[in-house]
């Protein structure tokens, strides 16, 4: 027996909590930006509505629910960095989700080491195993949210996470968001390999 939920009659925040409890796990974009206002503090915040939007050109997207410092900075400067969220940084990532007032840089407030990016001005998280440097492609306003599309102009990956030329998920140790205040790790026992079946192989047995 199922329980029915109608977003047309439910409180929007209640349906939001339902959605984030069933759309799981969600990868997290740890987005660093620069404020356009002197003294130009570096902002850093996690966004769990995040994915790849296009492969050619390479574009990633994240969603800002409401208007936050990250969105304001991206629209003002046209640049941002998506830093990979790894298990060892769990508490720091959570701390950067604090609603610090504008003008307070999360790198300094939380005590996170930063490093210079190669192609954009916002800094990278020094301890993150992957950084995707992005230039703003476009934004799309949907109700109370804004989808931000960024073209990846440079990717920097920790060589210690590479296996056969690609980052290995077991070495990256990605964090994910689940429902409520829950976060997920990536247990090695939960990783399974299976190749996609080509149609020509599917029909060979007929």
C-alpha cells in the first residue's frame, strides 16, 4: 500500500523534504567563488543539487535554492570552482553550509586551506582531490531556485586518486547527501562493476 503526496496541496517545504529524502544519494558540489565587494572574500558553500549538464562543451550545473552568496558572486564575476567533497572533509563541508553573513569568507571562518586556480580567479580547496574550474555559461530561474551552468575550463585531479588514467571512486571517497541531516559514504563493498549491454550482443542469442 502506498501513501499519496500531492504537491499542489502540501506545504512547499514539506514536499521539499520529501523530494530530498527520495532523490538519494546526491553528489555535492563544494562551490568556491569570489565576492565582488572589497575586500573580495572567498566564499565556499556545498550544493547538493549537482550534476553534469553537457559533455561537449563540458558543462556542469548546480542549483541554488533561494538567492545566496554563491549565486550572487557567480552572477557578478562569471566564475566559480566546483571542489570535490571527500569523506575526510565531512565536518568542514558541513560547516561551510552555515549561514554566514555576506562579507564573511568561509575559507577563513572555517579554517580551510586554499590554493590558486589555474584558469579562474576563485581559489580551489587545497585538500580536495578534484577541482573543476568553471566560467559561467548561463543561469535558469525556476520558481524559487536558480540553475547555474558552468563550462569547465580546467580540471585538476590529485594524482594519488588515479588508476589507469582515471580517478578511482574508492580513492576519491565521495560524500553524498541523503534525506534529513543524513550524509552517505561510499563503502567499497557497495561498489559493483557491470558493463552496458550493446544491442548487437543482446540479439546474438536469438
